[in-house]
C-alpha cells in the first residue's frame, strides 16, 4: 500500500505512516505543493499511490475523466494532527484495503466511511 498525502494534511504523518509499514510521501516532499490536482492524480497513478486529501475536487476530476485509478481517500474531518490522521488512515486501510487496490473513492466522515468504485458515473 502506497499513499500520497495532499497539501493541507500534516507532513509529519508521513513518518508515522512509514513507521507503521505504509509507504507514504507528502506532496511537499516531491515539489507538488502548488501543483494542480490533475497533476497530483497523474503522479499517484504513475507510482500506484492512493491520494489522501481534504479536497473534494479529486472525486470530481475522476468522475469527469471516467477514470479507474488512482484510488482517493477524502478526509472530511478538519484539523487532524499527525497521530490522529495516522490512526484514522490505518483504520481506513484495514477496512477498505481490497477496495482501494481495485480503484475506489473513499470518503471519511466523523461517523462513517463511504466507498464508491471507480469509474464514478453521473457523480458530478
């Protein structure tokens, strides 16, 4: 499992996730902090990474392109610190690992996790 953390998520979570055995990089580590979302999706696709983001635009871009990859985890919980984000992502990966490997968008809210398979049709 390989993750790409988007801007707005704590960069320090990358080390915690790596310690937990999840190959993780942050967009800031690869000079994509100011990149367009489409470029971040392409980088994730090339490296077979799952994008983790706070941004709803990734779901829309995948839907418009009728894309089957990469998987995206959208966190709809603001203000998570590194350890809380790490714990949350480990839970999501544990619950959704097979779906994430096959191409999905996962939306994480305080009270639920919603999974939709790619390609997204009629979502925008």
